[in-house]
C-alpha cells in the first residue's frame, strides 16, 4: 500500500519511482539522458562517482548492454555513454531518493558542468 506522502511525491516527481519498504531497503529508480556534448568520459564519470559516493545506499547505473556500480570509476567509464544515451539509475537504501535526485540533477541539469552540443540549449 502506498502512503499519501509517497503518492504526493510521485505526483511532484513522476519521472522517479519509489518502491515499498522501510528506510533501510527503500528503492528509487529514474531514467536520465546524457546531455553534455562529450558524454560520459572520465571527468564526468568521476563527478558522477563522487556524488554517488556521498550517499549511504547502493546505486547501480545501466544502459541496454551493461550494469555498473555508480561508486566505481572503472565500471562507470565502461558504460561509454555518449550524448543522448539514456541510463537507468537504481538506488537501494536509506538515502536512495536523495541519491537519485542528486545524480539526475548532475546529469540533466548541471550537465556535469560541461557544455551541451553546439546549437542545443541546456
């Protein structure tokens, strides 16, 4: 059964899904699109790992071909996500919702602090 607070959260953030359970096993998922011109090369991958590592939860990132631990620079760099690639984020644990929100902002709003492709607005 979904609480009223969770229903309100889903209305405010329909792109994110939160699963049932206690805070220890809270599950939050979202889809993000790489929007910076150079994609997920080493510098943005390291920023992603740095942000993910701030949260007490397990975070995975996947594309159509592979799944990576969001706190591992080696695994994140192997995703080789270019501009326009869609990635699925999944966080499990006490800070799952906060982690997914922060990572989504890093990827789609801040663009890893890099420019979008020429001729494309942020």
